[in-house]
C-alpha cells in the first residue's frame, strides 16, 4: 500500500465514526517529558474504548516544535509504541498533527508516516499570509505524503475564516478523508458541510466535530441540502476533541448513547440534549471560555492531575496556567455532573495497569 493511502479497516472506522481524544503532553516539573505518564495516557485512551488518538495537536502543545523543546518526534513515537504494544483486536486510528508552512508541514508528514500514523490533521493556523489558493496547494502537497484530516480552526485561537469556495475545492482533493470542524460558529460550520455535500466526494469525506461548545448537538443533527435537485444528507460521525482528552470513558459511553438514539428514531433525544448542555457547561470551564481560552490546556491538565494521570499542570509555555476562578469552576462541574466524569474507571485502570510505575 502506498504511504498516502488508507487501509480499508481504518477507512471504514473513520467513515463509521468514533471518539478520537487529542493527546496531552506529560511533563515533569523541570519541563522534561514524563515518558512514563505519556505512555500511561495513551493506554488510558485505549482502555477507555476510544477509536484513536490525535498526537502533536494543540492539546499536545504547539511548543513541542520549538528547537529548544524538540518533542514532536518523541510524542509521536511514544504513542505509536504503546498502540503497537497493546496488540488490539480492533482498528485504532493514529492521527498526527501537522503545522507550519509547506516545507515544515511536509517534514512533519514524513515523520508521522515514519511512525505509522494513518492521517495528518493539517492545521492552517498561523498562515494568514497564504492565500486560499496557496493553502489548497499546500494541502495537495501534504496529501502526496499522508492522507489528510482537514481542520477548520476557530479564529479565537489562531485560526482564520475560510470561504465556502475554499472548502469546496478542499473536498475535491482525493487524499482528504475527513474534516474536523472547530469553527465555533454555526455559519462557518455550515459552509464546510454544504461544501462537502456539493462536492463529488460527499460519500468519501467523514465529518468530525471539533465544536467543543456543541458536541452532542453536532452528533445528533442531520445536515440536508438540495444538490442537483436531490436531497443530500451529511452528519458528524464522530469527534476529534481536546475535551475528550479527559473523562474519556464517559465520552465513549455518551457517544454510544447518541448512536443508539439516532438508530431508535431519536427516542430519548430530550435527555441527550440535556446532557449536551451539561457537557457544554463542563467545556466552558475546562477550556476557560470566560478568559478567551487562556487556561484551556491547564484545565485539561488539572483534571488529569486530580486523577493521578499527570504529575502536575506543567506546560512548556509558562503562561499556560489556570485562570483566576477556574479551579473553583472545575470543582463545581465535577460536583454537579459526576455522571459525566470517570474517576472510578481511572482508579480501576490505574490499579490494573501493571506496566506503569507508581503514580501519585
């Protein structure tokens, strides 16, 4: 199989839809990588029933690419090794984050291929000097190296608004197999879905939600458009989310509930919509919406620290820390929504995970 082709089992899982957590970075207090906890996190996501992981993405901290850190290859390698060691009897999607100008992006794609990653989640942030035509050319060049998982990143955290015409052209690229939409804007989300529905590859591209403020509703909603006189329907079949880096077991269970609801003609949708509001409340706290997402990575780390999966909230960027009042808000949502947290599962997992050192 060529390096820029997906195997049938991975393609089928991607199209069917699954839970893909965005993998955090485990650090010691001295900001050196905590290799053991990095491996444990991967095992936690596997044990939780996730269908894949995304490594080297925003949740893994973009600073891993800085020369003084040089951690992109280690985090890709560690996750790949743990997935290989698990000897799973099911498909498991490995997604590698890809950033930067074309030359850098191609090198990162080649690195991902080296460690057996199936798709590259291509970030278009920080490239405002590229025209949309140049961005499409960049994607086409990356797609020659690795299958592409598109990514619409919200402007609030470094993304840019991209037009319907951009996504229409994007959808026609043969090696694009999925798009994560994190526009945090219904109008911009609609641009992507409508563009895919009008493309010749409507049945070949899987849509994944990255709209952390709208996870449950995204997964419940059918998008329907009239194309050449006929109705075309498209759905978000899964999610690739930083929010799912924590309480992952419950995310997998909630995802199964949503699928069951749809299969049963939306029986129980009111309860799911109510849970969706609870998930949004939790996300607002976790991602520090009140302070424009300043404490989003620290919020994820704090939950994992409480569960013993991380040593601390340590980030490569010293300014990445909980915002004022965020700790109290994390206390609140954990207390109010215990049915959406997985502390009992993590405790059981940690006790059974004989490959780890004693974590505190």
